[in-house]
C-alpha cells in the first residue's frame, strides 16, 4: 500500500487559498477515482473537487470553514499497489502521525443522541391494554396508541401517558402545560455565508451610508409590461427588473458619480463608462450578486433573458468567477416581499445600491380627483464620502420621471 497526497489545485486565477465548504468522504472511507471528495469555495464560487485516485482516505486537511493554501495537502489517500506513475510519485506523502479521529457530529446530533429514547412498548400492540375511560378518551384526543405507552402497574394511568408525551414531543404529542420550545442549534458560519458576513461587515465599517426613499407611480409601466408580455411569443417573460435597468442605464449616464468605485486606500474614485449591474439573488447558500455586463447595450428582451440566466446560474452554483464580480451598480429586489421601504447595504467598492420595494394599490390624488394607482417606493443607499444627498435625490427624481412615463424609456 502506498499513500497519495492530493494537493489543492489552482482553482481560480489569482486565488491564494480556498475554504473547505463540505467533505463528501471522511477519514477511513473509500473513494473511487473521479468521485466527489470536497467542495471548496473561492470568492463566491464553489468548486467540487474529485479524487484523482481510488483508495481509502487516511488524512484530511481540516474541517468545513478552514482555509487551505493553493498547493497544500488537501487529503492523503491510501492506494493499492507498489508502483506509481511519475506524477503520483511526486505527490506521494511521507508517512505521518496516526490519522486524527473523525470529527464529532454536529451539536444538534449530539443532543438528539443524548435525549431519552421513546419508551418501548410494554407488550405487543395486539395485547389488551387496561386503562380507565378518561385515559382512553385523552389518548384518543391526542392520537396516541396506548399499546406504545410504558407503565409500571396493571393499568395505564394519566402519569404514564404524561411520561410518554414528554419523551415523544417530536411526534407531535404535547402534554398539557408542556413546553413547546424547540432545541437550541449551533450553526457554524462558513462558506458563502461567512463571505457574506465579512463583506457586509466591511461595507458597514468603511462606508458612511445614507438612504433616500421616494415613491413612484408604476401604473402606466405595469400596463405596458402586461401588453408586452401578452405579445411576447417565445421571448422571455418581462418582470419589472428589465424596465428598471433600462431606466437606470439612461439615468446613470447623467449621474456618473453613482456608477462608480471608490478606492478608499488610494482615495481615488473611478467613474465607469459601462453599466455592469449587479443583481442581488437569494440562493439556498445565501445572497449572491451575479453581474449583468454592459446593460446599457441590451434591450428589454435581452435583459430579461440575461437576468433569468444569471439567476439560474447563481442558484444552481454554476456561475463563473467573472459572472460574480465587476459590478458598478447593484440592484436589490425582493419582489413581492419587498416591503414598504428598505436600507440596502452597499456592495463595496461601489458607491450606491437601489432597492425597489413592493408594488401596492392605493388611492392617490390627481388634482381634485382621487384615482386608484399602483405605487412603489425606491430606496437608494449611497456612500456619503462620494455622493451628496442632493445628488442622490436628483438621481432618484430623474429615474422616477422615466418610470412614470415609460414611453421615455424608448425615446432617443
């Protein structure tokens, strides 16, 4: 038997280290060549690494959340045979100390193992169960099979039923007055969740945020969107986002200080001539921001197609490194969950982020008349080191004019 050291390969240009997100195999388990070994994360992209050999895992570099340098040993695999290829020989590890013991199970699992098991039935289910009519009625109301209730005496008493209920709470039985609290759970912050936490903390620590909110009437815009969708044919369905992006691109051309990056170490502001829109997307792993590049050169239908493609790539974990970096302005939308207003956190080193809120139908004044309208708030957060309040308000008012008169979106 020989040992093969699998070293962390270069899985991203310019990456010095990667974080262990999950192991697919543990110490002592066997793995076949090309079977998944571990998930590693760099920036916001998660990469599944496969084993280059078949064998038994005898060492691993760490636990989920640990960071490993490129080229460092990720795992040591014991393989059969005495001969190896040249490449394998170069990667062979010297025999080291005894393999560390397998990591302890998650805290939640430990608690579950230590919790008292549900009592075993004291007799076969088909045996006759002795209990008073009151106990039987109570058990029926709770949906409890009395044959499963353990008891010391000849008859099942209320105290016996209470004991069963206490140790069978996970089955939905609750004794009167019993606590309905659930178990504490310890969750390690790692992978994408940890990267989000670090980025958000850095943004709030370094950027003096201010938020400006304005309401806008989207009645005409929603009517136009409905008409275009009714005649879309095979083209993708239009949501509100493509219209907002068109309006943003037109408005940012007149407010370049918002389509910018601020290097606070060099004290340099870069005002970009291209609009690369970051679209905040919720995934099972956490918040991701795929980037729609050169949004200013796309029409509504192209924008709709790109938004759908990027959202699917983000949620499926297939977005490339390039698709998750380089945005110049971020759009954060919660759709129907958008709330009345929000205070979005800037995607550093950008200087502004816009959050459209939920559309609500309500009465508004039109001169002396009251009419029904679809209203939506626009919440923008800006970096006060670069953007003044007047600039932010003027930008949103210009954006609002385009949204409320959507024909202007298509006027040159």
